[in-house]
C-alpha cells in the first residue's frame, strides 16, 4: 500500500533513503534544517542533491518541504536522518506536529550525549505510550553512494511493535535492499553508535602501516568490547555479530571513504586531533562516540582497552605499533 513518508534530513543518507522509498512507489517529502536549505532547492529544481549526493538523479515524487509543519502533514511514516548532535532538538520540535498513528523511524547513528542513552529511548520519553510503541530503528553497513548505485545492501530493523517493523520493512525492501527484523533495539542502536570508535582504531593501524593480520585481530576484539557493553545494557551478543554490529564495523572501518577511519589514519601518522579533523574536512562522529562509549563502559565496570586507546589518541597520545601489539597481551 502506498504511504506518505517524511524524511527529515537531506544529507547523503537521508537523500538516498528518500530515493529508494520514492522508487518503491511511495510519496516522499524531504526536509532539511533552516540553516541549510540549498539541498532542498537543488532537489526541487534539478531532481538532484548536488550538495550531498551529486551525480544521482532523484525521482520526481520526492517533494522538498521547507518547514516541519509542511513535511509532517499527512505523513504515515517519519524517518529521522539528521545529525546526532541535533536529533533530539529536531525530534522534540516535531512531536506536536506528528500524526496520531505515525510510525517513527530512527536512521541516525549515535547516542544522546546529555543522557547517555539511545535515541529510541529519548523519543519514547517524549511521546505517548501508544506512539512510543511504534518507534523503529534501522542500522547497518550502508554507504549512501553505494545504495544510490543500487548495490545490494542489508541492514537490521528493530522495534517493539512487530506490525510497525513489518510496515517499515515492506516500504523499504526492494531488489537491492533488505532489512532483517529483530526486537533487539539496544544491540542495533549500539552497533551503529559505536562502530565509529573502532573505525578510528583501525584507521590508526593504517596510519602505522599495519596490515590486515593486525586489523583482523583488532576487529575481533572490537566486536567483543561492543557486545559486553550491549549485554550490560540489555542487548543480545548475537546482534553485534550480525549486520548491525560486525557488518557495520567492517563497512566503516575498512572503507577508504570512511571519515572516521581517515581521521584515525591521520592520528596514526602523528597528527593531533585538530589537524586530523582539518584534513578530513568532515564531522568525525567517533570523537564524541568514544567519550560516550567509555562513560557507559565505566558505568557498567567493563574494561575496553581498544576504546581507551582511541581516547588516548584523541587526547594527544602518540600511538605506536607496540601499543597496538600490547592490546593483545592484556
């Protein structure tokens, strides 16, 4: 059944999600924050987001909207794809405008720094119980440019309400995109939130000239660290072994395109954090994610040597090959 879907966030991922939803036959409305509306003008005029997804022609049934009131009017499903730093603010602004029976979908990877909590929990606390039950999250290895090229992509979808999960899965699935359902919201959210911590770690390995032997061993340890924290918070370890954990870490940590991996590579080559950020020229989400992850680990009395090493590197410590090797002897 055709749905009216609002996508909040016209960055590369929000735009590519609008693209496949529109190609699947749905009416898609897209919005971006008031300080960056050029992508909306480009979509309306050229059917292309020249700013964030250049070279990709977008379906004509993606309609740009310039206010929250407009984009949310009549929406059956609302997908939040804004940056994690502003997600809570945007969500709270949108709550009074949501349709009564709306399904809420979180596409943003990260956690709320203030409350040190996953975004579905932040959402649930701000709405009535009936609406809170229809909150769904999607996460996994999903490089926007590859989805735009219709490369086969598999992600996890999690929610408490199986019927809401089924509706979102039905509107998203197509010949090249598949969502794997689960009820482990915590595991799916933590996999997406903290994969960037370990992308930085593997980037440091690249900067130090270490090969796949070293990075593969580090990757195995990384999944174990993530799983321990997830289980302590009520998640399931097997989720972190699937696409939302292992798959997302591989897709980010071994990708030449990954901003967090490139940031780590700069650190491994001896740059400080400021210089590394200037070199990457994009927001490095893993910097904030590392601090949040370590706070959670401390809260649950869990030792996380790789994440601790990443924080030391961010703080200015020069990491050596000997430091990497020492991780395997702890």
